[in-house]
C-alpha cells in the first residue's frame, strides 16, 4: 500500500476516528509538510477501496463549522499485523500432540463441512457447480481451476493457503479432500498432492457423478 495511506490507516487505528485536520496534524508530526487537499485525495482512494467509512458529520463544541469524521471499516483490519499463522500452527500442533488421529480427523472434517456450508453451491449441474467451487476456492487462497478429463473432470489447486503447516500435518490435506468433496457433493479421486512434492493438488471427478 502507498505509504501515506498506510499512515492514515494507522492514525485512524490509534484514534478510533479522526477529521481531516486531525490527520493532517498527525502526518506533519510523522513525515513533515502535507496539505489537507492531499489528505482528502488519499481519503477518497481509501474510501474507494472500502477501507474507511463514509465520513460522518461531527459538530464542534466550540464555534465553527462542523467537521467530517472518518473511521476504519472491517476490511482495513487486513492491513495491520496479525498472529493468525503461528496461532494456527500451534493449535494444530496441540491437536496432534494431545488427541488420537481419529478425533483430529473428526474435528478437521467438521471444519471442512462448515466451510463448505458457507459456499452455498447448491444442486446445480456439475460444470456449473465446478465454476462456483473454483470461485470459492480462489477467494480462499487456493488458486483453483477445472478442466475436462478423460474420466470426467479435473479440479486442480496450485496454492495451499496453509502450506507452512500442511507439510508436517497430513490431516490438513485430508481436510482439503473433505472440503472439495463437500463442495462438489461427490467424493473425487485424489490424483496428486503438493505435500508429496507434486506441482498441484488434483482431484478427478468421474463422469456420472451427481
């Protein structure tokens, strides 16, 4: 992200809400001269990206014209540091350490089914279902596509959104298999898997699948 806009997000994060005058004053302390016109330009861009809210009018306690107040949207949270990756790794590590494999699989299968329920693919013809499944997987970081295959269809994903922990935790690969099966409404045949050194995770969906 452009540096000044990140500064503006940081200011709004620290303050909770801020006017253009507030932002100008804080930016001048952090990086020198800047004008209100420039700040308004950056705020407009942040609004276009749905990172800040439509400004609300705030009346002054002292005499003077009301001012517009800006706040962050939920989407802006992605632009601040988080601890998701180590947290996920530690949670899976603790599951593997303290639970038998069957219980781990039950938990992760439940996660996969919950994720699939959010997709709302519905009871469509398989090619249309595959289009929706690919869209869903791409939105969740899998880099997916499908193509025709001699046996029916081939669904491929070339990115694992949790590759940093999947290689040491094969149960996560099984969770992906369950996710794909739940999304499609049919159990595919696993053809390749990135955690085994393949270039993609590939699933064959046979002709005649419902």
